[in-house]
């Protein structure tokens, strides 16, 4: 039998229907590999018993011809989606022992479609990070190796680093992720995966541990564009429990997927190219060539607010986070360090159970919301955010989609982490503007650098243009033939 | 000139009292503001708590439309402007009974702006108090510190309940005006059915801002008295605070801007926290909630559900029933009483509506209210039926019984279920209006007291009452008092 962990979701789903193997076989293959690859530290909590139980039920449904879209397919779930009866930590000591009594809407949608949960994947603490090195449970390691320095442990990106490393290392067939400033797309680019951040409100946030509520969006990490379409179709959908969720039917992205981009107007924004290094420029040129050959039309455009997106993000996201994380106070369900007084308990609990990066962002957020600073920081940032959104609106009057690199470069070593936070934050420079405007964007693996490490291209579209993005990404996927670069 | 009546006299001169009130009114609604949890009062601790109310990770608020409708109705009730767009903000602070670490409120853009309430104090002309705003917010849970020497207990049943915070302009000039304002607002809320106004249960709580100044000068530094839960305590707290601030200012000192608590046992206010410890609430728009949009159609639909409000009802009572301003004001203060009053009038058979209405008002305000107070009963708990009270009034008007006998019948109505007509018949209390019977008794009384008759005729006219008393005594109080007076006058 071929190695079942090499299959894509769509391949495996067809094979299950044909009874080439059972859902239990498939789950066992992944569980075995998870045992072998624990050094990558991609799972915070493995759930083999539940996975096998679910796989058995999947086999029963498959035998009756009642299989769902994801029936029997083994998935990793980012550890900020609350899973009923399964520990959910959000990568923090604060929730080290938190077992939610409820299931997030997104993970419930996956379960209803027959998905099998292998476990909860590692992540930057409360999704704050770009390298999965802020996790209380230790860094996740990318399965990719630099040709120049094969001993070097590489970061999988973040904050959905565990999910990306898991899919990339074939420890899950696909995984859920979340994107506040690039946390789906940047790890996708670092690990040679497809990652789509949908339009804000397409997926319900109910049951997701919040980082920055006005920016957080769930999305999938997959090997292929088709898999991304399938996952997104299941994850998305109106939820009356989330007041910011979009109403309307979710399109059948997977069924409608095609590689027709004839006449598609693709914008190349000069602000995204200016500081690009040579390998980045070469990659973008390849993207331009592939899309042009497929019949798309390139247009040079300008998004003048681009340089302001990152500083604006680092005002607004911490502001919301400082408030969202106030509930972790040691009083009810979170970890607690006792104190002599209530204030003492708060201070000890929060100093001990939040990591450095989380504390830094809570402090920043508290500062920008404080009396006397609110107008200069928070209010101004809100105004800039509107300008960024208007800038994209204006661009989409002229073009259908934008093509940009996903990240400034490829993955770096776990030990090469930048010493100052700002340099780390720059990882998100191409991804953050999209969140500010609530737009959908997809990262698709397009090639490798001179070390053989993956690089991704990003397509950005107007609100609810997911189908268009998936179709255009298919063109790049086919032209790039990224499978040729796989190391595992 | 009017305002000068309220000035406070100090050693160094007169001071003007300036009071503004923030009233927190719990919205009448079966479910909380953002969760489906029940709002029943008196349930076991922590039994009405959803995952949202407990601040669990990933839980999101969804607005309860009923609470919004109630806020709109309240705003319409005090002639406020309903804003088509309002915004929910987070008010951030840490406390053990605030599970999320923030309270969802409305800061910059409340749902209602402007409006007013007319108040009356001691028969003085109506004074109009402007309302700044009404906003919707969540209540916090309850901390209980006195159950255990070392531990505090938290009850989250109240956490997340909907409150309307109604903020007045600083336009009240005396504790009497402040208490009149709260009474009037409470009456309005109860008429509207948007808050039960139950202050003992905490459904209505008042924060009072108070300062003193020399007439014509800018506002002085204010103190805020938090969480006053009775109208009587509000008056006492303000009285104390005026005295306290007056002492400071007269001595040339400065009032500190601070939050104070009223201690009803000692009858004084105490500093809770000063400005230096004031919270920085870091308000910002709640990203979990979209701006609250209410359409004109929705506002108009709510307007059509509004019942007659106290001011309109009082005017109607004066015009239709010829009631005095005082009687009308007393009867409309509680909707249940006003409704009861009209039920009785409608059941009365007397042709002269105004006579019946006036008599009924007197009876309610004096006899019925006194009995209710004595027995600690509410109007809907009276032991007799409303139409029996109407019958009693009819019996007085048609001369069957006197007002004095009616009081005896009324007393019997509390203990038996019989109608006044039955009681009068059973007890033989019919008024005697037969002039020949009355004349005979008068003749007998005059014959038995010849010396007093002589005195009376000599000018001792106050003896008239003495003769009436004797006649009534002989006739066991059943004589028609008008006839007794007339006949006695003639005979003497």
C-alpha cells in the first residue's frame, strides 16, 4: 500500500469512497507518523483515542454511503479553536489545563462534515508571533531543511506554526489555522502550503480564543488549492452566535474550482516591490509570467497607504488584545497563582502565566487606549485603517486581484530569531494590510530560494472573492508544480 | 428668584446646591443583554450564568433586541431623541465580579440623547429637568464579602443583565428636587414597563453628583455618591453631603473630587476612592458588535405601543374628574393605583361622575391608603373587590349611609367578602332620612335639656354640636346628618 499520509484531502476522500482503505487505516497511518515525528513538536495535545473513535464512525457512515465532505479525513486543529472535552491552551500556560465545555463553530462544522481530529496543534501564545517561538509548549519545528545548513532547525512561521508544520510534515492531512495579521499565509509560505485567509466574517469566530476580534479570521492550511477550497467550504458559514459573521450561503468553492483566468486583471502594487530582494523579485516575475501566459492582464497600480499598515496594526491589534485577554485573571477557569489580595492574585497570575510577547502586547494595547493617548494612537490608527480599506477599494476599481509576495523571505532558524520585536513584526509587512481591510487573500507555494526553502505568492481580492482567488491560485499552483521541491 | 429659595445659608453667605443624577435602571426583559440567560430575581447563586456571562474564551455577545426596544421606549417616554446609530464600547477594569474584564456599555454614541422630565416639589410650579442621555450597558456580577472572614463570594446571576443608565443635567438645586426626580423617573419607567423600579432588589440604583457654589459662579468641585438604593437614603445622603461640603467651603477649604458611599446606619457619606485612584476605563468600540442601527419604522412601531404616561393622565384626571392637582398627582404616581381608581369610578352607578370621582379620590387617598399602609398591602392585594368600593361610594351619594357609617362598612369589607349593600342591610345601618322620625328624636332631646336650650338661645351657639351629638347617639349614628342640622336649626 502507498503511504497514505502522502495523499491530499481530495485524493483520500475519493479513495475512501472506493474503499481502497478505511478511515481507520488512514487515521492509523497518521497516528503512527505522529509518534515518529514528536521532535517537531507540532501537537500540544494529541487525541489518538478520539481520532480512532471518530474514524470508526466515519467508516460506518461511509459504508452506508452517508459520508460527509471530509468524512474520515485526519485533521489538525489549531489550539485556539475550543474543542469540547479536549484541552485548549492557545499556546499559553494561562490555559494549560483548560478543557472547554463547548465546541467552536468552525471545528463543529468540520466534525459535522466527518472530519477526524488528530489533535491540537502548537501555536504562538494567543496567536501572537510569526515564528511559533512564543508558545509556552516550546517552538514547533519546520520539517524543511536548508540545503546549505541541514542541521539548522527552521521555524514553520506563525502563529499557526504547529498547523503548518503538521501538514507539511504529513502529520495531518490539513489543518485549521487563524490569521490576524498573516498567521495563516506566512506559515503557509514558510512550509510550502496553501493558506487562505477568508473575508472577515466568512468563518464564525464563536469558540475561537480571541486575539484581535476585528482582525481574527479562521482559514485552512492545505497541500493544494483544491484541498483549501474543500476545507474552506466546510469551515465557513453564517453563525447567529457571531454578530460579525456574514450572512448568505457559502459557495461550493470546490465544485466551482477552475483555472480560467482569461482577461483577469492582476494588479502589481509598486509599494509591495520596492524593498523586495532579488529572490523575491524573481519569484514575483515568475508569478506574473504564469498568469500572463494563462491569459491574465497585468496592471501597475499603487497602494499608497501600504507603509502605514504595519504600525497601524501594532496599535489596533494590541489594543483589542489587551481587552480580550483581561478575562484571563486566575479567578475562574484559567491557571492561577494565589496572592494575598485580589490585585496581588491578578498580578502574580498574569505575570507568571503570560509569556513575554503577550505581556508586551498587553502593555502596548493598554498604553494606546489610555486617557491622553487614545486620540493620538488608537483613534488615529482607526482612521488610517479606514484609509487603507479605501485604498484597496480604489485599487479594485481598476483590477480584479493583486499579486504580491507573501513574505519578505524564506523561513529562518529557530536560533536566528531577531533580537528586537520590530524586525520580527516586519515578517507580516505584506500580509497585514489585508487584515486591516478585512479582505480575503491566499498564499500559494510558488518556488524555493537558493537554500531550497519554500517561497509563497499572495493573491489579494475584494471582499467575498474567495472563488476568484482560488481559481487564480490554481494557475500558479499548476505552473509552479511545487511538488517537485518537496523534501519529505 | 425661584431658585433662591433653595440656597443654603452658611456663616459667610449663601451657597447654591447643584445636583446631577445618574440612574441605573435594570431593563425589564426575560433574558440578559447579550446572552440568553434568564434574569429572574432570587435564584440560587450562579444558576443563571451562560458561558458568555462567565467570560469563557471565544464566547461572543449577541444583542437582545427586546432590551434595545425597552431603551427606545424609555427614551420616547422622556421625550429624548432616539439615535439611529449607536455604538457599544468596552469599559475595561479588573474586578472579580466582572468576568470578561470589561463591561459592554455605550460611551461616545448612546442610543438616546436629550429629553426631559417635569418634576413637582411641594406644590411649587413644575420644574423641567433636562436629561443628557440614556445608554445601554451590562450589569456586573455581585461580590459578597461578609459571608466568610477570609473569602469573598461571587454570584454571576446579575452579570450581563441589561441596564439603562439615564444621566440628567446638573439642574437640581435641592435634595427635594433630586428625590422628586427619581420618584418621577421611577413612575415613568413603571408606566412604560421598561423597569420594575424595585429599589430594594437593586433594579433601580442612583449615583448622585453634588457640588456647591456661590450664586452665579461656575460649577464647584463635585463629589459622586455611588449606588444609593432608596429614595429616602438619597435625600439623607445629599443632606449630609451639603453639610459636609458647606463646612469645607466655609472654612476656605476645597472639596476633593472623589467617589463616596452612603452609610445608612451612620447617616453619612464616606470616601471610597479619590481622583488619583480613579479608573482609566480605556473605552473603545467593542469589535465583537457592529454599530447598533435602529430604523425610524422600528421607533414608530414602539411609539404606538406606549400607554398614557403620568403627566397626560394627571391632566386628564383634572379635566375629566375635576380632581385637584394634588389628588391627581397622588393618584397617577403609580400606574396600578391610577388604573384601580378608574376601575372603581367606572363601576360606580352615580349619575354625577365628578362627584363620584372626587369622593372616590378622597376615599382612596385617605381610608384605603391608610389601611394599605397599616396592613402592608399593595393595591392589587386589597381584600375586597373594586366594584364593592364603587358600591360603597354609590351608597354615600344616594344618601343610604353617611360618610361616618361608610367607614364602619369599609372596616367590615376588610373582614368579609360581602358587598356594602349586604353589610348595610345585615347591620341595619341604613341612614334614616324620615323627617318625622328625626323630628321626634330632636323634640325628645330638646325636652330633656331645657337649660342647655336656654343657654343656646342666650348666645352659646357652640352648643349646636352638643345637640347634634345627642341626636346621633340616640339614632345610633344613622340619622341623615344634613337633615338633623336643618331640623335642629329650625327648632332652635
